[in-house]
C-alpha cells in the first residue's frame, strides 16, 4: 500500500497549498517567488511519482493467476504489464494480425466474449490511465503567476473610499481653479485617485476604444491620516478593505449622433475674444448616458447656439457612451507617493442610475454659465469657472501652443469631466476649497455607514498565485484518480497480487510456473496455462528478429498455424491457444473431399471463423458443390490463380469453416476419421483417432 498511502499524503498536502495560494497568510505566499516555484515543482514531481506508483499498485492487484488459468495469452500479460510502457500498449492496441475472415453479426457478438479481445481492452485501459495520471501534476502548474500582495499589519477603523455622488453639493462649493483645471485635463491619468481596470459593460467590451476606470479616492479620502508615520513608520504601504468606489466605462457611440439644442448646454460667452464649449447629453436607457463635447470659438449666438458646425467633426467632439457602477474593493496605496498600487477583490458591480439632470446641476457649478457679452472686451480678472471653461475650449481647439498638445486623446477630456463630479461632489470631499483637511487621529464624522471601513499599514509580498480553475481541476482529477485506485484495491483485496519486475517476460514465466505447480492448469498434464507446454514456453520468441515488434506481438498471442496456397497469393493464419494441446481436425475420405484434395484422403479442421485470418482474401474463388451426401450445398473456396483448395463453408456448421490443412507445414494430430469405410486396402487407421464409418459423428466403426 506504499503507493496509495504516498498519494493520499501528497494529495492532502498539495490541496490546501494550491487552493490558498492567493492568501498571503497561507503556506505558499511566505516562501516568495523563488522558493515558491521550487516547492511547486517538487510537489508536481512527487505527485506524478506517487500517482504512477499507486496506479501500478492497482494494476498489480489484478488477479494474474485467474487470468492465466483461464487460458489468457501472453499478449494479455504484456497489456497489463507496466514495463510494456505507452509504446507497447499502443502496438498491442493497433497491431492487427492481418485481414480477418468476413464475419457475420453473430460472429462479432461471439468474439466480444472471447479472450482474443482482452489484450486490446487492457491496453486501452492502461493508455487511458496513463494519459489521465499526467494531468494532476501538470494542471496546477499550468497557470502560475507572480503577484505582489499587501500583507496588513493590524486592521483599524478608518473612514475612506468615495461617497455617493450628490449634485447639490456643487451649489455650495467655491471652485478651486487650479485643482479643477488639473482634474479636467489629467484626472484619468492621476494614479493618486484613479486606476484603469477591465470594463464591465458588454457594449463597452465590444468597442476597440473602450476604457474603464475605478475611482477609489486613494489616500486623499482616508482619515485618520494615512501618511502619519508614528505608527508603522517602516511600513511603506497602506491597505483599505471593503472600500466603496465608482467604476466608469467609456466607449464610442460609433455612428454619428444628431444633437438638438434641448440636449445641450453652452458654457462661456458670445464675446468674439472669448471661447465657449457646448456639452450635450442624452439618457437612452437606465444606467447609460450618451454625451458629446465641442468648442465654439466666437460663434455663439445670444440664444446659446454654436454655429461652428465643422467642430463636430473633430475627434474631441466624438459622441461617447458612459455607464457608472458602484463596487467595493481592497485598495493598496503607496504611503510615500500616494500612488494607487492595486485594486483587488472587487465586488459584484451595481449599475448606478445617475440622471443627466444630476450631471447638469454639477456641471453648472463647475463651468462658467453662458453670458451674452455686449462689447468686444472683458473687464476684471476672470473667475475660476471662466478660467476652467477657457482652458477646456483651448484644449478642444487642437491648435499649436494650446493645452491640447499635451493630450494623447482629446476624448479623454469628456472622460475627465464626467469623473470629476463623482470625485468632488460626495460626502467625503465637502470643504470650501474642494479638499478636506484630514484629521491625524480621528475618522471623518457624519459619513454614510459604507464609508466607515478598515485600513492597515501593509508590507508588499512578492508571491506566486495559482489560478483558481487549475487548483480546482487538480482537486477534481486527483481526487477521482485516488478514489478509483482505492476502489480497485478494495475490490481486489482478496486476490493474491503478484509483484511485477522490470522484465515482463520473466514475470510471465514465473507466474506460469506458480500457476502450473499449484495444479490449477486445465487440460492434460504437462500443458501450461495459455496453451504453452513445458518445452515451448522458452521458445516462444525464437523466430522473432530483434526489434521486430509486430513479430513479437504475433508470437505472444500464443500457438498458431500459418500456411499459403501454392502460388502464395493467399495466406491463412489460425489463432488458437489449443492447436497443439490436444487432438484437432480430422481425416475425411468422402468422394468429394478426395476429389478436392486430389488424394486418397483430405485433412480438414472445423474451426470458428473468428479464429481465422486470411490475407489476400480477394484472390479466393468459390465453387458451389450441390452434390453432397446431406443434400445441403457446400461452398468450396480455392485460389483463383493456382487452384489450391483453401476452405469449405456449409450452413450445417454455422459460424465455422472447414479449413484444408494441406497448405500448412505443421498440423495438429487428427481427432477422428470420417468415411473410414472408404479407406484403401493398403491404408491403416491412425492410432488414437475415432473411426466413423460414414459422416463425422455418425456410426462408428466396429
């Protein structure tokens, strides 16, 4: 039981290691990358050895003795032997001894129950098992990735994340011009507060320009102050869990969209020396907003109509779809730089139905409302809203020297300005200058319950993570194999298992000696199981050339006879383990047989069709002999070239043929003689044969 026990131990050890690879407190993560790979490779190799050993033990538990005592041929033993290996099993499975005699459906049904099919059956089983045992050790190594995890030191109660968007906050805030301008141009690139992530929306996934960003707020919204260094001063990371955040998908609308004035708001003035932008929105369905943005330089009428229609053809005016989701996640941040390092363990997304009216309310607080100027100049310093509006218009103009030269994608402006209200107008950022003053020691009061979360200083851990599907596959396949092996061992516990060596033929001979000496062998004394007598077992492979696999397999199938017609166009092979273990065949002296044989008698063998193999069967000719003693027509088959008789077929012997033994160089001792009354005067009866006066199994001679 060493093999199965080793497999059980390794299965119990390997399963928790690979299932918990993503757990930084698990057994694999503390080993790091180098030692982690070493341990996984050792486990894979040991699993492979253990599975092979356990399956070999299961095969060894099969009842060798009964198989041999039932007359199994050597090929069955080779199919069961581990030493045969994959190439040997494949040869046994696919090597056919030639073209079989045409068989009826009844012949095929009977053949299924014969032992001739056993070698191929066992070879198929061994091949399937061999293929199956390769999987467990390979499966969990299929997808192993190097990851950086963040191991918390001690969880504490904090406030953080991003709160629910509230457009009414925009009305009471004073716009911070520099901050707003920075966010409008670079927000989705600001890794302190946003991070790119795989999209959610199916529509977005279909678009090549699809972009998606999470907005967790980073350390900007965490209190107590996560930059504080009195605690965990040597720990460089900060982790928050169950952090509420927004995820926003952006994708192009594709076809051109017709916008009406009712769907658009204009920001700026009609003064020819100033610039204006026009923002348009529609809500085609719940949770989806369609928007577009264009500039209008000196072409805005008093009723807010932008006349610079060609500006809609620029990339910046491309219509964009937006979907907004609410999620929770574990967020890791660098305490030195504030950069978002990782967004992990994202919860299921919840679509947000933020209306276009909510966004209009927010944008009206962010940008400079449309003003119809009455002169060609401006007076006084512009306010932050007007500065921001001019800033965006300049970027949208795509002129040399403008801010647009710093942009890789003008469409990013649309993405930025829709992310800004979600970040700025929520309960966590609710100060007069759009920046909270974090408390060094206390959580921010008066927040929704979801914003009171846990945070911890954390250490970065380089580790290996095994894909969950490969770990589950290992458990499923490995568990199935283990159960199957244990089931086989349980069912064969009463059998006397024989230990196999690396030399299968020696094992076979030893098992034959054991079986023979126990007196269980059928047949006469001196005959070994499987049809080999004492003298011929060691000579089974004498006629096989070195490396001739087919000849070796043919020899292993047991005793056989093979002969050809006179011209060699037809070869007949008989596969029967009892050809020479007892008397077989008969001598017939009926008139028809003597004429067919061209002799005083014919030697025949009545044998099952499935034991006959005929090569060159297409060269056979058939003569229907109607002049028979029984009156039943008899089909006589002979070579179409040389006329050599090959066999006869009669309905009286269903599923059998009467082979003409004259074509074989060595034939068994006949069992009986028929039509002995027609024997010539100079002929003598063959000793030991049953003498029938007429037809076979009829009246016996006195």
